[in-house]
C-alpha cells in the first residue's frame, strides 16, 4: 500500500477468527479450537502475527488518528483478557486515539465467566457486543449455539455497564422461532437494560447445515411481519432505528458502524479482514495458516488490492447511505437514478423526508432490490 503522511481519522478493525464451535448458520472463515487442537499455541501464534501486521500497517499510516476500534470475529473473547489488553495497548502505541474513541469487543455468552471486565474497561474497552441470537432453547439447539437460553441470560446479568453501552445480537428467521419466542427475547433485552440491538435476518445465500432444517424455518412473510413487530417493540423500549438492522438509545449508536455506512476510512488487520483507505479497498488472506505465513514474509496478509473509480465510490456511498434511517440527500441522485427510483417511491418502499430520500419500513425488507439501481 502507498505510504500516507497526512493526519486523518479512521476506524480500525481487528479480526479474530477463533470459535469454540461452528454454528449451523455460519459460512465465515473461522478456526474452531477443539480441545485437542492445541488451542493455546494457535492463540499465541495468532497474537504474535497480529502484532507484527499492526506494526507494519502503522509504519504506512502512522499519522492517522483512530475514532473507533472494533474487535470482531469469529469470537474475539476467545483470546482472553490479557491478550485483548496487550493488543489494545499495542494499538495505542502505534496510533493516537481520539478522546471519544469507541473501542468495541464482541463477546459470546459462554466466555463471560472467563473475562475480567474491570481490567478490560480500565484498559479502554468501552463497548461490548453480545452474540446471543435468541434465548429460545429449541432455536439455540437447532443452530448449534454453545449455550442454553438460561445460561446466556444468567451470564448477561454479570456484564457490567460500559461507557459506550452493551449491544445485543438478535436473529430473525431461526428454526422453531415463533412470534411468542421473539417477544420473549425482546422482553428479556428490555429487562437486562441493553442500550443497543442489532437485528439480523438469517442469511441463506450460501449453503450451510441450516439448509437441512428448511421445513422448520419461518416463511419470508412471517419474517417480514416479525421485523415490523420488532421495530415497533424496540421503538417503544427507547431503542430507535438508525440503520436497517440497528437500534439504539440516544447517544449509543455505533460510531464504528456509522463510519462504514458513511463510507469512511478504516484500517483492518487479521485473517479475512477488509480495509478501505480513500479509493483503495484491500482484503487479507482468509486462511489462518496462510495469513501467518504472509505476515512472516511480507509484514502483511494482504492478498487483494482494488482501486475503486469514482463511479464505484459514489455507488457505494449511496447504497450505504440508504441503509441509514436518515437516507441520502436528493442532490446526490442523477435524473436517471431518480427516474429508476420513482417506482419504489410510488410503491411506498421509499419516501422523501426533508430533502432526503429514505427507505420506508417495507422498503427495508426489500432494500437489496432498491440497491441494484446503483449497481447498473
């Protein structure tokens, strides 16, 4: 990558590929740490190579300030408290963190007992995202989550308040899921006092073991009805939609994700990580062993670099902007684009608000069809 010397702000993504087991809906590049897989050595080697890649990246972007840091995966909490703190401290040594820098950590309920939250908060972690998906035991069993609903609920009561809040991952479209089980999940979220909820639809674009349970999955019409139900319920709880899948209390929106939807700059490290600086989009090797070999040889695991032209950048900006509740300014649209969007306006999938064009509630469910307008 080309060296940068100017001072700029960006996000920073750290990808941690480890999981205790593979969930049945998962098609990501992960490393399952079985008891017989020499887990401690894999974790140690990962950290060593991650620190090396971070240092390599810092030499090219040393003047950049971080507005957010996000530890995602996989299951970042599998690293353990001390490793997470060491990685964060190394990042602080490489880059200046802005005073309000948001530092997020994804955690699975089954790792909560093993984490020292006081230590993590003292080190600077100020936001956590809990990958629960549901408290409904038949659904958890069907998707092969490593915890029961009761175990997850009990564990979550031990997660303290974080300055930038606690986020809850909730999935729609799971096997055995019902409107009643979904309502029970929302009641539990309200009782636990979460400040943020990410509401995801089960994705079935790629093959996964969940396909064998197709007869147990709710219909698309049911999922659409449930999404509208969830939005109304979350709104009544004070968790207001600010993006298609994300709801937050006032001042608890995810700074890191907002940067994505604003097409901002972000650096990324770790296997399978993607980064974007200006019109440069890069991708790291996904396989853990091959990524480590590349880092040893070259300092970085990058295997693909792509320079986006202005058309690609503008299209991406419009697509990501439409994901947000505030939509995009009408002034961004050409006459041709506006003409092609008119059917969605008349069909009440889009609406104009204060000189901006926005998705309606129904439009959010068919957003991908609308986004295709900008890919032509």
